[in-house]
């Protein structure tokens, strides 16, 4: 339960926006760190294959298991976010992340990596990831949630842009074991700052959510959280939109993770250097930050479905460009790939979060979001694994990339079904 908030003082209306934007900045930085490290697995992937000689499918298992762990823990994280508040849940994620990254530096066999990175850091990602941050931002912001969540989740792309090439640099300088320790220290240092800066709700500091009119100042009237009930979990489970969004969350990583996890290895295979391949990963991450902000804002203006359709098209164009790269004689198409795949990469995440907040508002939002996110964990486990498995079977990634391309086709149809009720509600209000 949240601590009782103190009375709203005169001038608190002027303080609502600065503190809300500070919370948004915190969410941005948290996702940048956690997901920047998570998706840097593609860089560690190449280094560990070279050191241990593991198969591509086998080395993909820690990332796949990590997504399964996220699927299993999503409802719990949502429930704890509703019960304890997102701040405590996010801090648990930092503790798990530091411990698991430190343990990864001692890996000797594949099952060590599965336990430490898959189970350990996979748990960190879900505790400090989209479920808890969506619960946090939905408490602090009422209006323009698509744009706000998009801004926060843009941290994922910025994190990949910075930490992908940085991880490759560290691996070349000090080796992959020491690189895990450096990332653990970085995550721990920011975790201390987050502990002091985060607040789960505006009521904890005597404020109201951004986008509402604050009450008239009164020294005798205290603000409390609104008596908001909204949707129950049982009601949400009976809605078709819930299950359509669940399937959407399953399909998206099937179309994205085979590319993002294996793109560095793919580019090294066709003749590019590890440094250049990591740089392309970084460029893609930066473009994904732009896509999260742009498509999240676009979904507020033109509707959730329009933003989704354009983001999927960008992803598909990027995959087609990557499929046309056969050798290292020409590099410029990879910048085109990074542009289009990056813009679409992850852009559905903020829109899905906004749709869930729009369709199922209330105090059970975190739990509902967590249940829907099980689909993402299942798809996220299957996607990177089948990318490596197909390579081990046929000696090439392209069949897996083609399958990823067609997985995205179903995303558009599912989103159209999921957003119909929102469109009908908007037409009724107009």
C-alpha cells in the first residue's frame, strides 16, 4: 500500500509537471540500462561462441529462457506493482541484475549461462521492465499516455545504441568476463540513484497525476488516491481484446528477436568485423528510440492501429534489406536496414502498453498487463531459439529471417481487432 500523502500546498500545481517529468526521465534511464544490457547479449553471443565452440541454437538458449522467465513472472510483477508500488518492484530488478551479471563473469559451461543470464538477468528485466514502468507512468500521467510511454521506452533504443558498441569495445579490451563485471557495477551505481529518486505515485509527494487539474489549495484537505476500481482481472479475461493482445505479444518477438539476437553473428558470418556489426546494432537501437517516441505520439494523434501498421511496415522493409546483404563488399544497405528496422523495432511496445491502459484502466492494470505479457515471453523464447536452430540445421540465417518477416503480417490483423472498441468509443464521443 502507498504511504499516506501529505496535504497539497499552495503552488503544488506548479510542481506537478517538473516532478512528473523527472519520473519520466527515471523510467527512460532505467529502461536504457536494463534493456541495453539485455540486448547486448548479441555481442556476448559471438564472443562466447568463439571461446567455447557452442552451437548457435544452444547459445541462444539463455536469451530464450530469459524470455520464458519473463513470461512466467509477468503476472507476479504486475500484481506486486499494484500491491507494493512500482518503485519497490523496480529496485528488486536492480538487485537481481547486479547479482546475475556478476555471476555471468564466472561462466564455465552453457548451463551456467542459462542460469545466470537466462533465469537471473531475465528476472531482472521483467522486474525493472515494461510492466512495472507502465504501472508507474500510468499513475503519474493521465493524458497522452502513448507519447509518454513511448518517450520512456525510447530508453531501450538509446541503451542499445550506447551499450551495444560499448560492450564490444570492453570485450576487445578486457574480455567478456570483465565486461560483465563492469556492466554489473554500472547497473548497481544507477540503482542507488533510482532508490532515492523514484516515487510510485504522485500522492506520495502531495501531488496529482499530470493531466488533471489540481484541487484548490487548502491547509485542511489532504489529497488521496482516487477511489478507482476500473477493470477486474476476471472481467479482462472475458474480453476478446485481452486474448487478441496476448497473441499480438506472442507474434511480435517472433518477427523481431530472430533478427536482433542474431544480427551481429549474421554480419560477422558474411564478412563484416565484430566492431562494425556492433555499431550497426547501435545504430538500429538509436533509430528504435526515435521509433518509440514517433509512433507512440502518432498513435495518440491518428489512432493506435495507424501507428502499429506503419511500424510493422518499417520492420518488414528493414528485414528485406538485410536479406539482400550477401557479403561485405557493400556496407551502405546496412545503414538503411538500421534505419527502417530500428524505427519499427520496439515501436509496438509503447502502443501495446497504451492500448492496455486505454482498454483496461484501474487499479488492476499492472496485473492485467502482466498476464498479457506472458504472450511476449513465450514468443520471445521461441524467436531467438528457432533463429539459432535453423542456422544449425541448414547453415544459414535467411530461412529464419523470412519466417520472422511473415510473423509480422499477423500483427497488423490482430491489432485491428484489438483497437476496434477504442475506435468505436472515439466515434461515440465525437
